[in-house]
């Protein structure tokens, strides 16, 4: 391929309707989650709900981890309108719009359990929407666009957090909560418009003939396609690739505080230094994968992730300096953006187009386990060995995932999609 043809190919991969669709799928997917983790806690706190109760609201996020349990239902049962994927997308999006708008109907002081139940329903609808959106995106994107399309989806997902995490909080200073939640919920209309304006993706196989087939066939297909040993290595890689990185960032804010930085410094420097490099890294990683492929991206971006963890160890050793804080955080989240872009593309490639909903839900649930593991273990580790040695430990824990690349994503091999 000459340089001119390659340039045209990259331009076509970036500037097409499929990439625009990925922006909207990411925004619609991220908005409900950020409402639950950013806006609801702020609302409860302003209504004088105690911190212990607010902390327990983290449990409402469990549907995101367990969504693979009911994902076969979305593979098996087709609603009587819009098709297999778009039908479920529309139902969940309309449900989310209504449920989010209803939140301020309840009084946080007297109806906390009703609010918790409604938030759990929002989490369930959001996780179910994710199943349908992930399956749709996997069936929509050609092989060469998996990296860029999924990185655009992930970055739109993150940017959606600015609505409940910034705009809605500003509105809360100007308007009563009875207005804030319906206005925020109205942004879900973008997802509804997306669903109504796109067409159903082409499926290479018919839907399962029974619920049993919808549950069993995705697991059988994955192990038969790869072989038991190779399949287990792939699952191990999905768990280990982001483990060190997840542990290094799990207690980021307490680490900054222990280093002597003020809340204002953390808010102005660390948070801004994290968001934009992560977004830039994700987009740059997606574009790079068009040229170098997913396998090589996993190698190169994985190395960046490992090196960036050592930046935290350097900050722990030096212990001060706003410029060093910004530099370390910026480089770390550049690595996060790059690594996540390649990792999500790998998950999409590993998912069979014949069983997109169940396999994608299972793989993403598996990749969420390292963060859960990290949150449970990091505090104890830091208390035992200190911050600097803790980050060296995180670096070591990132190595096994890299070593598995020799088997699951060899440098010289460009695996084809199933």
C-alpha cells in the first residue's frame, strides 16, 4: 500500500458515519453511570444525608458487574419493533429517561429506600443498555475500525460525565433539584434519537432458537474456537493486562493528600492533568491502531502503562512539586488512554459476531474484576509497605499481562476477527 492509499484509508476510517454513531453510543452509555456516581451523591449530601448512607449507594452499581447473567435474554428474545439490538436500546433509553427524571419526586430524608430502589433500577437499565450498545457496535464496525471506533466510544463515555459532574452541579446552584434531574435526564434523548435514526446491523447468524442455546452456545463457541488452553490464556490476559494500572490508580486521591497536596491543588492540577491526556491518548491510540494493528498496539501501549506507573513511584520518592504532580499524572493517564483503547479493541475482536451480547458482557465483566480487587487490597498493601514500594509492586503486577501477549497477541501476527 503506497502512502497516498494509506492516507486515504485512514481518512475514510475516521471520517465516516460509523464513527459518529460511536460518539453517540459512548455518550448514551456513560451518562446514566455518571449520574449515579456524581450527581446522586451530591444531591443526597445537600439534603443532609449522612456519608455512611451515601457510601452504601455504591452497591447499586452491582448490575454493571453481573450484566452477563441476563445478556442471553437480549440475544434470544427480539422485541416486536426496531429489531434485535435497536428494540432493546430504545426500551432501556426511554426507561432511563423516565427513571432519572423521577428521582427528585422522593424526599432523601424520608424516602431513602425508594431512592435506592430507583437508582438500582437505573443501574439495571443502564447495564442492559450497555449490553445492546456493545453488541450493536461489535456488529457495526468492520475489522479495521474496531480500534478507533471503540476508543471513540470510550472517550465519549468519559466526556458524558461532564453533564452530571459539571453542568448539573452548576444548575443545582441556580435551580431546585426538581428541575435539575429532568434537565439532566433529557440528555438521554440523544440516545433515543440515535436509536431511531440508525439501521439494524447485519447479523451473520440467526438468533438462538431457545434460551438454553442463548446461554450455552456463547461459551461453547468461545472455547471451541480457541481451544481450552488458549481460551483460558485469553481470559487470564483480560484479567491481568490492566491489573497493575488499576491498582496504581485505585487510591490516587489519598496518595496525593499523603504527599502534602491540598484539595485545591489536586482539583486544579491532578484532575485536569488526568482527563485530557486520557482522552488524547484514547483517540491517538485508536488512530494508531489503523496503521499498526491491535496486537502491536497492546505491546507498545502496555509498555507505556508500565513506565507510567513508575512515575508514581518517583513522585512518592520526591514527595513534592506541582509540576512533577502534573507531569506524572498526565503521563500516567496518557498510558491509561492508550492502553484502554487497545484493550477494548482486543475484547471486541475476541468477541464472536455470532454471540456478541453475551460474550461482550462476560468479557467486560471479567475486566472489571481487577478494579474491584484493587479497591479491596490496595489500602492494606500501602499500610504494609508504603507508597513507593506499593507502586513498584504495581509495576511488577503489570508484567504477567505483558508476558501473556506472546501467546494471545503475538507482535508479528494480525489475528482475524471470528
